[in-house]
C-alpha cells in the first residue's frame, strides 16, 4: 500500500458507517488529517461522550441524559396523549412536525413474524403500566404503515383497548405535495378506502 | 429540543465533515448510539491515532508513519522517475492505476495568482535538492490540467529544466470510455491540438 496502515484502518472503520462508502471514507480521512489535532480530538470525544452519557428515558424509551428525557421533563406537554412509535428516529420525525404535544412511548422494535420477533421483545410493560395509572385519554399508534408495523398496530390495539381510552392510528394516504400518478398501488388503495367526507 | 444536547452536539460535529449533511449526521449519531460502547471507542481511537501518528514523508511529502513513506521505502521502485503532484489525493489516484513505478513529490498546493499563492508556499526546496543529487532521469509533472495547475506546471518546467533530465507533463484529452459529444470545448480543443500519429 502507498498510504500508511493507520490511514487505511481509519478509512475502513469510517466505511462501516451507514451511507459512507469506501471513497467517501477515504475522503473523510484526508479531511481529518488536514484538521488541527484538537479538532480531531474534539470529534472523537463528542462521539464517545454521547455514547457514554446517553441512555433511555425511564418512562418513554427516548434518548435521555437524565432519568427522564427532554419530552417527559417538559411539564407543559399533555400527559393524557401517548404516541407509540417503533424507534426513536420516528419520535424525532414526529417532533419535527411540531404538530404533537403529548408524550411518547418507544417500542424499540416491532412484531416481526418472519424474523420471529414477538411482543415479548418489545418495551411493552411500561406502556401498559402507564395506561393503568389512569391519566391517559388517547393512545396514538404511529407504527410504520408496512407489514410488521401493521401487525404491531393490531396487537397494540387489542392490548391497549380499554374502555374510556381512545385508541387511534395515524392516517395513511397520498403524501402531501406528491402526484397521484406516482403513488404506488398500495398507498393509492389505502387513500381510496380511507377517503373522508368533504361536502359542506 | 426533544433529543439530548450531547446527541445534537455529536450531530453538529459530524455535520462539519465534508459530504455529510445535517440529515446524514443525525442518522450517523442514531447508528453510533446503537453500537456497543467498545465499537464507538474504537472508532474514536482510530481517528485520533491516525491524526497523531501520520506525518509527511521527509523525502516526498506523502503521508507516512515512519521517516519515509511506503512508496519511498519500497526499493523496487524506480528512483530515477519522479512524479510531481499537487496533493496526496492525486498521488493516491495515480497509485490506483498501477501504471507508475517511480517515486513522487507532493507540492501540497499549487501556484494561484488570484489567491496570491506563489512558489514560495510550495514544497519545492526538497524537489530541487533531489534533482541536484543527480539520479533523476525524468520528472513527470502531474499537476491538475486547470488554470492554477497549468501555471504551476509552467513554473516547474522552467525551474527543473536541466540538461540530461527529461521533463514531461501527463496528457490531456478525451477521457477513455467517454463520448466525444459530451466533452467540453476546452478538453476537445486540447485533444485536437495534442493529436497523435496512428498511421502504421
């Protein structure tokens, strides 16, 4: 090799990260070697520190530095509405809309009959406990609208169906701003089935 | 914010790397937090170690872990041919062809009249020294075929023009495998001017 072994090591390691191919990894190492030493040290430290200090929120399963996450700590949020998502990145996507002001519950997975992942592998005890404690008015199931997400949603609807507590699922349909002609058949079928009245 | 500050810190820092936008940075942090602690530590260490241990080859300016780089240490290479490049990534590109078996000299830059970068800012002393020592038969100037690279090449041709030493520049023309119709006018003009005889 014409480059030092440590160069190749660094490029190979960066190449294991998602979305970073061998060429991008090499370019990153070139860039990093061009940076002042303290910048590289800062980059390394911020990753280790994040990994060390970030854990799961005791209540909802979101990332947290403290016992409770930022969402659960926020007393201005509506504790009566709980949105159930598969992963924290789903929570992040919903938070970015700014349209939801309740709390969350992160399952950290989904039921997957083919991959043999059952309800026992999901973070469910805590969710049921929150329901039993009695201040939840509505559970919004926001699992992905795909095979595993649908099965998980069906299971949750049964598990959480309690008189007095509304159980809903987020709507599926044609994405806003997109063209009908490019929608796949499943989405379009769903959009037709779940049509809503608009007549004044 | 709905995510811990350390998460955002890590995403912002990764977002400063070339080719990594805010979305990709966030995805990387999600991935990193999902990895075992020792993997994250390994990633951080490999970067710091590379930055700490890699310096420039005393002779040619390539990256090196020792006093001399892997290329200069390789005694099977032809020390009589020296290829001059602007950056180490250019050296890497040439090495990948497997078509060059001589040694290199990395300028770590180019002359840039507009950006007021003159020959004094390039690593030239050592190149001249190598020429004077007398075992160089040919210098191949492989600066980029653009404005600054052309000026640098002209300067080098004058500086290094010594009787008995051949000075060449890598060919410009239509890239192999491409279509004439898509070549830009400058490339096509060059390709016409530098046409070569093919008649048997």
